[in-house]
């Protein structure tokens, strides 16, 4: 099959776009670029080769996947050196909900909770 997909970006709706952007900048090390005067106001968050796009809700609270569906992460980031990244996030006082471990589906990962209650997994498939 011909490979047509290159990469993807997470899109996170949020009640308070500035508060969420500040959390990602100050706690997780992303750089925020604001497009708040665009037809569809948003903020792009960049770290390494990863991008998250924040959009405004119409006042609705963010409901994480685990609350909507009973389980599941809200984003999964493929990473290198999970130990160093987890240590960095712990030092930034980011809430760790699952420490680095090997999963029953053969991934090495850890999970944090963002300011809106989303669970973000950072991991990689183990050979």
C-alpha cells in the first residue's frame, strides 16, 4: 500500500484557551503560537516534532475519554527516553497518573493528566 499519511496533530477543545496554553508552556515545555484573530481562533503548541492545536469550546467543560467511554487516553505521544521525560514532568509538578511501566500490550509508557483533566500517554512499542 502506498504511504500517504505523514503525521498527525492532536486537537484539544478547551474552556479557557489561555490557561491551557500556559499550562502546556510552563509545565510540559511546549511553545505556544496564538492565532486568536483567525476565523477559527486557536493556539498551536509545539515541542520537538509534536504539535497540539487548542480550540475554544462554547463554554462546555472538557470531558476526558475515560469519563465519556469508561477508559482511554485523550492523546498518545510516541516518545524516546521516557525516563528523562517523566523526570522532567515530575520536576514541573505535572500530575503523573501512571508511572513508567511496560503494558500488557507491549508498550513502555507513562501517563500524565493535563490542566483540563485529559490523560496524555507518552510511550513506544517495545520490540
